[in-house]
C-alpha cells in the first residue's frame, strides 16, 4: 500500500528515445539518399544513440508501465544493433546479407511498424506522423532491395530524412514543453 502513495520519480524517457531514433534515422537516410557514404559515423551513431539510448529509454518505459513506449524503444534499439551486426557480419561461416534477405528483414520491420502505427492513433499527431513515415520508409527500403531499383531506395532516403527530422522535433518539443510547463511547440 505504501507504493500507491509513492510519487513517480522517473523522468519521461520518450525524448531520449525519440532523439536516439531520430538522429540515427536521419543520418542513415542521408546515406540512402546518396548524400553521404555509409561509414563508421553511421555505425557508431547506430550503436550508441540509435541502439543503446533507445534500449535505455525502453527499459525506463517498462518501469513507467508504458507498454507502447517500452516495446517501441526497446525493439527499435535492438533493430539498430542487429543492423550493425548485419553490416559487420562478425560470425564466421555465416553468409553475408544479400538483397533478398535484407528485403525480408526490412519487410518484417515494416509490418511491425505498421502495427505500432495503429497504436499511435491514440497519441499526438507528431507520433502518428513518425510511425506512418517510418512504415513507408521500411516498405520502400524493402521494395528497393527486392527489386534492385536504386531510385526506390533514394526516395526512401528522403522519406527517412523527413521521418528522422520529425522524431528529433518531437523529442525537442517534449523537452521544451516540459521545461516551460506548457505547449510551446505543438505536437
């Protein structure tokens, strides 16, 4: 019974998770849009902010009993770590990823994201936009891998830049709105 009166002392982890997701997504999609090459910059960001920061945010969401946030941040954090493992292929005797296997990998993430998008329909418009654009991104990347049509991947890159930018905006808006105790930036 003492726990019922205990004040929640865990800060909102959503801005951290959204920042990790947004910055990493934007950076990777600068590559997909042919603006920069795939390099250690993207891999390091994917490991640290895309992976670790989102996993930490997801664990904190579990503690806050937020099933949506816990599932989203933890899953996408591990998405980044799995993507890095795919790129590095550190397992001897395991074939490197080909376009067909990557197409299925991205398709599964697209289906998961579409289902999570449905969960956002009770949330802010900004979160709905992030998940809708991420769903489109995953499906476009999957189609690009299945077909080998580079233009589709290029278009996906621009969708990803918008998606990542919207997540960064949502993260910063949550922080600023919290600091000022009112809605300074609309969500």
